[in-house]
C-alpha cells in the first residue's frame, strides 16, 4: 500500500538502519507477498471449499455463456486452440507432465496463475478447471485426446 493509502504525512519514508536489505521495488515485494497470501488462502480452503465459495461467480459466468450460445444464430462454433512452440518438450512429453501436475502437484498449478482457482484430474485424465476467462470465473473441462468431431478435424491445420 502506498503512503497515500495509509495516510502517512507527505515526505514519510522508512529506511533500514540495521538488518538485511535486498534489491527490488516495492511492487515486486507486494507481488511476491500477495501471491504468498493468496496461495495460503487457497491451501487452507482446499479445492471443494474454493469451488463452493466461487459458485455465485460461476453461476453468473454460466448465465453469460448461455447467452453467448443463445445469441449465436448461425450455430457455427470453432474450438479454441492455442499453438505453442516449446523447446525441449514434445506433446507426448507434455501430456504426462501436465496430468501429473493436475493430479499430484495441484499447489503448483494454482500458484502458476492467481486466477487458477481449481484444477482437478480424474483417472481418465480429464481436467476440471475453474479459472477466469476474461472477467468470468468459469468452470470447464478439458479432455486431451485426438480430435473426434468433424468440426475439430476441419479446424486443425497440419504444418
């Protein structure tokens, strides 16, 4: 918080006279401590309580997405795709790594992005995600497998 928020007098400054000092900006410290505080809250709540806490936001998001679907007069949808180029990791290597993190290293997944709220994986490798999509706290599911629907196959551009 800035001194303006705390209502300290103009020109107020605190200086370390004795003790450890490290380089970094106030913003960098605030970000580090905010991440640590948020992670502690997520850890204490756990996945189920976090989902329950966010349920009103999820309901609002569901209504938004229902309206998006209802207003689509063409019925034409395309899957959302992200193309990445990563050195040192293949798709065959990524999927087991990602599934392992979703199944056994959830705190790492949640800490990786503040708006990752819930990450869960079932025995078949399906991923349940609750995260922000824009301003909407959204619950969605990811299934990693070969395209099975005609619209998916049409949308893939092999290079």
